[in-house]
């Protein structure tokens, strides 16, 4: 917390503060992940079969991800989504003759659109109260960062994923699931059989000829948590939240600096790690 004499608040202070809160949630999630992994949540045990011809590798599902993951993910998404909306709000100038109800409607209409398909009218509606002298330039910035710019890959865009997480969290607690184990196959002896279907507790995930030894999968198995959203199907790896944060903090936000006065010396824009 910075204590300083009174001064007018910079329009971007609130979005930047929200980004700082989102970054704290990322650190919290990393702490949860370390604890979850220390419990060996999806362990793999190996056993020589009865006739001694092969090693069977079986999944032992111990712990699902904690509910704390979902709660913190929701808070992370809220802060980022709100930061985007507040950037647009900060650009708006509302008429002084609006009554309280009309002003409330006007303020609520000022939001950051996230669109899977090009809808110029939707962007212009969000910018209704941006002064005409700036509207064209702001429109160009919003258009440039929209998921629809990625064509068929729009649903994998960072902003699209953020919107999906935020919308889902509004209606239910996100319940992350431990994703399927991933086995690195490169350089693996082709005689090792790997399951291709979904596996459950007690299922065999791999089978290796006995002559290859019991350590054939050593260092090749990785585990991940999936964030459950409808789009893209089956969710996204938890690691994507860092990329989503970086998109908002280091790509989207800086594009709007040109529309505002320089930040006060006591307000620092987000900086990438190691910069």
C-alpha cells in the first residue's frame, strides 16, 4: 500500500489495481498446485504381471483438485474482466443532463466487448459515450484485440477464454478436474503400449515388456489440472491463466496508454517478470 498526499486519481489506477489483485490470485493458485502435487494426487503404480512377461502401470487416483482452486480462479477472472471494463469506462464522458436512472444505464453500457464474430455495432455501442475525437482510434484498438481476429481459432484466444471462465463462475463454483495423465512418447520403445481412451482409478494406463525394465516411464508422466469451461471443449490447462493475465496486462492495457495522461510516479504499470 502506498501512502501519499491527496491527488486526483488517474483513470487507469483502478484497472491497474485489479491487475495486481489478479496477479496475487495466480500466486495463490501456484501455492495450491504445489500442495496438490505434493499429495501425489494421480499416482501411477507398476506391477509385474502374473506370468512375468510385462509391467502393468495403473492409475491410483487419490485427490481431486481442492475447491479452493475454483474459488480463486473465479476471483482471478473477475478482476481481469473488470479491469477491461474499467478501461473503457475511463474513456467515457457522460452527458451532464442525464438523470440518475439514465446515468446508471449509460455507465453500465460502457464495457469492453469480447466477440467471437465481428460485430462492429456491438463495439460502437460499448463506445457510445467515448468522445467522437477518440472513438475511431479506440475502435481500432478494440477491433485489433478481438478473438474473431484469429478466425477458426477464436475460441482459443486468451480474451475468449477469460470471458468463458468469468461467465461460468457467475453461475457456479468452478470445479477444476485433474486432467488425464500425459505420457511423453518421443524416444519411447514402440513395444510399450499406451492407453488411448480416458482412464479412471485402477485402470491400466500403460503396459511394457518385462525385458525393458520397470523404469521405462520414469520422468515421462506429467499431470495437469483442467479449468472446466464449455469452450473449448473439455476445458483448458490451468497453466493458461498465466497467458491470459499476460495478454491483458502486457498486450491489451498498454494499447490504451496513448489515450491518457502519463501515470503518476507512484502508480506503476504491470511489468513482465524479469523486466
